[in-house]
């Protein structure tokens, strides 16, 4: 999706702007622009390589990004198979940060439609996602069960039928992988330059055992914001792409509003779009503990604003 330069100058002129991980999908950062361009100049003129030291600094800054305070989002998911009708889902997300990194709790449920009429509470799913150097994820599939730790191959299974999103996509563990190869700049559309990093999984990680050879991360050259993620299979081919498509200002902070995840083998797509949000709030941390989470009310803040 193309964005005009003037829009981005307005979008990123404040210090609180969003980047990504699941609380990280919407976290903020504060960093001086890496390179400013005059109006009307083509982005391709500024596709300059950076060195490894500068690349490591940008990745470190990206890992530290966060919003000010906690947040809550109401969102919609639309699964768009290459053949067939769109299948709608909806959900609520609560996000915070702890000593290990970003942490998120999500509730996702199918929405009745002409091609998805039989919907009941047992089809709902809840997840707790801990990002960071030692990521973890827990899941429960109905109101009567406890949260269970997700491990091994289960990290790569869809969280709901027909959806492309898996716990791996929500954890984004590759953001914290130590080994990476700087691949250089590339154009995003016709107006933005992104610096690309190929993150390499630890040898004994679940990602390596899955056959993931690397994950390419594209960061905006000027604002260090995430543009896209490409997961590479064992043959070094792109198996999925995660692309940020739009941003939105809410309560003096910017959040990612719309994202599309594409599976290259099936050509199916799942879009994620925030419909209402509250940021800068304070949440009960027990909400994110898989043991005590069931005793905490999952309420929607009164500060929620429709987008």
C-alpha cells in the first residue's frame, strides 16, 4: 500500500509511534529519524546500506519499542481463502509489558454469517502470549478449561479453524533472535525505504525444528517502524508474509490499524483490523497469568474509542 510522504511526516512526528511484537504488534518507540528526504524526491535515491553495527543498534531499538501504558483493542479478523467466501472473526486484545517483555491476552471468536451460521461459545479461544528472549504461549478453547502451555509443533497450528494466524505469528520470537544477516535496503511501494534483516533461528529452537531457515524483517529506514515480515522455509523460499497496511492515532499515540498475513502455498489471506482502542490505561497484571487469569474480570475499558 502506498503512503504519501506528507502523511508519514505527520504520522511519525511525535515520539510515541507504533512498531510491532503482539503487544509488540502495537508498541511505541522513540528514535530520531535515520534520514530525512525533501518533498518530491524518489525514495530509490536514498537506498543506502548501513553497517552491521548500525543494524544491531536499530534492531535493539526496535526490540525496546512500546506504548505508554497498557492497552485494549477490539478487532476483526477476516479470513479470505483464494477460493471461497470470506470467513469473519472478532476479538479483544489486552496488552502490557513485564520484566520478560511484551505480554498479551487475546479472546477470538467466530462471527455468524451466511457461510458460518453455527457459532457457539465453545468455538471461542483465549491465548496469553509472552514475547521476549524466552517466549511462551498458553491457550484455552472454552470457558470451562484451564490455560495450557503451547509447545513444539502446536506453536505453528492455526489458533482457529481457517485462520492463518498461529501462536508463532503472535509470539514473533524472531524479533529477539541473536543471529542475523543484514541484507540491505529495499523499496516498499514507491515511497518508502526499508532496511532488511534476515533473522536466523537458534539451532535447537522449535522454529529450526519446524524447518524455518530464517525470518526476513523489514524496518523503515527513517522511523525504524516495521513494514513486513517474511518467513522462509528450509529451501529459503518465502512461506508467509506479514504486511503492515495502515496506522491510526488514538489518544495521542499511534497504533497499527490494519495488517494482512498471506500464506504463499495456499494464497489465502487473513486481515487483522483494529475497530476500537484504548491506550495509556492500567491493567491488572493477573489478567496475563495463566494460573490466576480466570479469576480476573476481562472487562472492556470505558475509554475505548471507535476508529
